C-alpha cells in the first residue's frame, strides 16, 4: 500500500478577497519548483504565476500582470503582460554540460531557469566549476536566457567558496570603490591635535570596551560612577561621522552596503579596514574621537538627565564578555565594573517595570580546524556581561531617540509596530486551548506579553509558548515615521551605538550633530533610505544564514545514517522541521515519512494531526530522527522518524 497524505488548514480558512480582474504592477517572487508570484505594489494579495508564465521572467524582475482567474488552490492567478525591469545582470552558479551543451544552474533556487553558455563565451571555464555569468539575452516565452562567463570562482568544495557564492548570490557589494579606497588612505593614522580641538577631553576617565573574543571593530566604550544613590553613565561611541561625510565616496559605499555582514571566519565590513579596525575602532590606549551620551540615572534605573557632545577619549582596556563575567560572578570586579554591574541591575529592573519583552534566545558558534572545516557547533550562552552592555546601549539609543524627537529633527527611527490584529486573534485562540490568556484586547501592550512570559517560564512547554509569542510580533524596520518600539516598550528609539557597522547609526550621529548646531539634517530622502537600510539588513541576514546552512550541510555529510534527538521547530503542511540537540542544525521530516495516515495541518495550534491514529506532532515537541540525506546544492537536510 502506497503512502498517502492529506493536509488541511483548519484555522484561518477565511481567505483574503482575490484582486479584481485587472492589471497589477509589482515584483516577481520566484519559487524553486518553477512557479512564482507577483507581489503587487499596492499590497493586494499575491498573484500566482505558473511555470509557463515564469519562463519569461526571473526572481526580482518587475512586471505588469493581468489577473485571469483563480488556480486550483483558490489563489488569484495571472499572466504576464509586460516586463518592466530586469533585476538580474549577473548570476552565480555551477556550470554543467549535457550532450555538449554548457549551461549554468543558478545558486539562487528562486531562479528556476538554466542559463545557456555558448562555447565561445565559456572563457575556459569547465563543467563543475562555480562561475558568474553576465546575461546577454534575458529569458522570453520561447527562449532560455543566454550568458557569458564573467568570472571563474573555482571548484565547489574550495575553502571559502560558500562565502564567495553568497556575496554574488545576494548581490552584496564586496569591493570598495577606488575613490573610497583613496579617501581612506588619505586619512591620518591617528587622531591629530586639530581633530580634537573644541571637544571635551575625557582621556582621564576609565573607559573600557566589552565585546566578544573575536571582535575587531569596537564601536562603544562605557564608564560609570556612583552619584549619591544614583549613577552617572558615559557611553562613548566612535565618531565615524567626523571622517565619513554625507555624500563623499566613503559615504556612498557605506550607504550601498547598509551594514557590515558577519560570516563564520570572515567579515564584510561597511567601512574600509583603515577606519573599521583602525581610526574609528576604539582600540585600547590610543586617542579616539567619540560622540558621547552622558546620563544621570536614578537608583530606580530611570534616566533623569542626558547630554550629547563630541569628545576625545581613550579606552583603557579591551575586555571580553568572558573576562568580565568571570570577575562579576566571582565578586572580584574592580571599581568601574562593579559600578557598571550595579547600574545594570537598576536598568534591568526598570526594563522589567516598563514591561519590555525579553525573549530567551540561544546563540551558537562554529569552531573550525586549521583547514577551515567545522570541528563542532557549540552553544554560546549569554550572561550578565552581555546584558550589561546591552542595557547601556539601550539607554544611549533611547536618549538619542528622545533628543531627536523632541527637536523634530529628521531621522531614521528603529520601529517595531504593534502586532497585527489577526496575529493576536490566532495567538489568543492557541493560548485559550491551554487555559492561558493574553490580556490587552485587540491591541495588547508589551507588558501583557512580558507578564505572560514570566508566568509560563516554569512550564515544560515554555519553548513552544515563547516561540508562538515571538512569531505573533512584527519585524522591526527603519523608518522616518516614529511609531515607537513595541518589543522594547519605548516611545522613541533610534540606533546610535554602532556607526562602524550600521549605516542608520551613522545617520543618527549626523542628525544629533545637526541638532546640536541648531540646524536640520536636510537633503535626504528619509523614506527611501529607511526602506533601503531595512532591505540591506535583511539581505545581510539572509546571506549569513545561507553560508551557515551550507557549512552545516557540509558538516552533517559525515553523519548520514546517525540517529539524533531534537525538537520540532517548525510545522508546515508538508512536514516538520527538527533541530538537533547536539549539533544545532535543522532538517525536514517530510509528511510522507510520518506513517500511513492522513495528516491535517492545524495552523492555529502549530500541529500536524493524524486523522486515523490521532497521532500529533506539535511545535516544540521532542522527536528522535535519523539523518538520511544531505543536499549541499539546495542547503537541505532530510530526516525520517527514528
């Protein structure tokens, strides 16, 4: 008897009304299976594009589509009328040869077409090699795309190839322009006397940096003193805006990148190394320029007063989280660290009182051997040394947001909107089945989430509940419209503390300086810049995840056939995603592997339920699995129940 399956969505059956028959303009979102969707500019429901329609477009293209009806899954379906803009000029992938015909299979699986490469345009590249091709002819209804080899990257298994692929797959700017390099070279190697003129001199204050063991760019340094029953806190942030001016070559390159990108064993910096690891990095025992937020903080953790100003200072020690936590937990912290720890406790208590949401997340890191191969993947626990710096940075960011908001200074806010009403309804339905309640009506407050998290911490299903709560929230973005930060429970919040590695922070510094000078930071399309910075942040995250997925797949090839314990971290109509306890990697148990039963997908309960056996698989449930397949090309790991 063959295995059969059936999936049915029991929750959320009310579908969004399909777009009326007509024309819609938007961006094409490709799918690895060959079909795709048009994502309309006006926010209407996405429009299904069959594989036949997708022959003439690629992922990311902009097009005009006419809705022609609905498909078998009751989705609006359409046909492409006109391609307005092509998103892909160069594509990275692996060359293949079949019957003497050379073609490229794109690394980005959302591009389903193979690209033909004529022999004369192969540039000595061989089948099996990773290359980039420049598109000579875009796809059409009746013809495949054609390209010429522009760059030969090497063989697929070469060390570091996963990063070289990601740089091109996600279109990450990875070479600085000649003008930016020249501008960086022309900068001094150290702070000059004229650079320090007119700044407050804080060189005698006992500032320290506290970062991870492998960090090389140090944005922030801290120093604190007891002041009566309260505290005085200085947060010194690298004054990148002194060296990178609006519109110059360094600024243009930094804006294009939007953020530094962190890969295992490699960083793609937002700024050239002369600045990111040198002149702007707050290295120990050297003078540095900084923008300082000086705060008077009460014993209850409230910021009573604050002030921003440019300064010259020096870090007196480069400390790591491990070192600091060893001192704090051992009760041997020297003066500055002891005061900082006491201040942290006050700030954290105020955070709890404010009702900020504090999720417990697990960070991991990969450890490599001398040949670049993963030796192991280990958990990287957070401790109060991490939280100490986090609270100091939050305080400075909030002061910067308040400073700019009060002066109606244009800026990019870090915005986290209230959860969507339909997400809240689904969350309440799920919680109600467990006898739990999220108060707050259709628009709950952060404190409602925080109190619920506190109540459920001791429950055995805490991991499940926390995941569901997290998934009900929106994603934080950059925008000039200040609507507050829901998760942190702040009315006005900006990013101020990492201008070496985040472009929005550099903009915040310029806005603060403009306000201090009594002028407005003009000449910027803030809405467009907010969208761009949000997109570059997502692009960096996607690229980092892609590289980590490749490395994990490569690592797990040696473990095929093994049986492992794990937890279900994703439930879909087509199966379960399971994350292994020992290796922190996840893979798919396809629904067809769950036995001879019909499984219904319950979206509200995050569960697959067997119709006959009533066997259920739910988010956060424990599961033993056997690793049966690893596909490096698609970054996929397949399990079966063990």
